[in-house]
């Protein structure tokens, strides 16, 4: 239950009516506020975008089936805003969510960004998204982020996913969500249509993301390319179902290039810890 905090911190995802600056709490020095307050803020640090593009054409990923059964949960309304529906795919918010969101947190430092290579986008994401998100996940349970590491199980593979968020359950660490970084690769329109099979670059991307889900045995996967956030949830009951092309996949896209911001009716976790 960790990751729509990541979603809600993404630039395209914010509540329009939450525009407050960080407040000082009585008796607590510094610009402290709740984790919820900072998570629901729109990142404001200036970004210089070079429009550099990377591809997804990894040989090992060609052995996995493209994602064809897509359930789209975002839509563009007449007002130009992209709306995201998390309620149909996740459980309602619980009391433990309120406890996490009440944790004390501080805003990110002011700085300038220049996004050219994948590492630049990864640095931005970790600073502006993950760091703010994880303030709510220091406990209940504690969520740890690791980069470019192998699966947490004993399974040996040669590939490394860019980002993995995990927590301990019954003494064993399990992945909540894994993520891969690209540069200006995601076609929000293609994923939004619910059919990417005619888009060669998106087909290859879907094979790579399915492949990582299988290798890491994690049904929640995201991809960030510096301008668009793609979130996928495989509706798999068992690890082997991740490989099945018939497996339905929940899909959210947040294209920063669309006019306005994304209106999110409810933030929800990317991963439901089970």
C-alpha cells in the first residue's frame, strides 16, 4: 500500500484547491507540516527540458507478451484536465493511511533542474517525488527505496530495475512497486486509448515492463520518462499470471504536456501490501 503517494506527488497530479505554502507548527522549529500537505503540493522547482529521447528495445524483453488487456482509469474532460480514478482499482483509505499522512514533513529545497538523460529524470523523481512520499512511510510499515538492485528474493537474474520500493511483512522484505526510467518515450495518447498494439515503441515498452514485473514478482510497475508518468497494475492472483497475455492490467497516465493539471478524486496506493 505504498505508492499512489508517489502518484499524487507527480506534477500532473494535484488537487487544484490545495495551494497553501508550508506552515510553521507551534512549538516546532522549522517549516514543518504534515506529509499529506507536502504530498498534495505541486512541485514548483524550475525544470529545463532538453527533449532528449531514449528507446525500449531490450533483447531479453522480447520473450514477454505485449500488454493487450488494458483497463484505463484516466480520462481528459472537456475542461482539459486529466482525471484519474483510483477507487475502482484500490481499496478505500483506512485509518492507517490517515496516520501516515499526519506524519511531520518538510518541503523540498529550492533548486533548478536540467533534464537530459535518464539519470537526470531519475534524480528529479527521487528528489521531488519519492523523498516527499516516503515521509509518510517512515513507519506503519517502514518503506525503503533501493535503486538498480536485484529482486529481493533469492531468484538470480542479470537485469536491474531502476527503482524498487519495499517493506517487511512477517519478517520478509517484499516489493510494493518497481519503476523504470526513460526519456520522453511514453505515448500517453496510446495508453489512454486502451490499445497500444499498433505503436511499436509502446509495445516494446510494455514487454519490458511486463518482464520486470515477472522477474521481480511484483504486479505494480511504473515508468517515468521526465514528462509522463505511466502506472500499471497487473490483476494477477499468482506470480505466473504476470506472464499471461490474458491478464488484465489497470493503467493510469499522467501526461504533463496536457493543459492544466490532473484532478485526483482520491489518492491511493500503487501497491496493496498483501
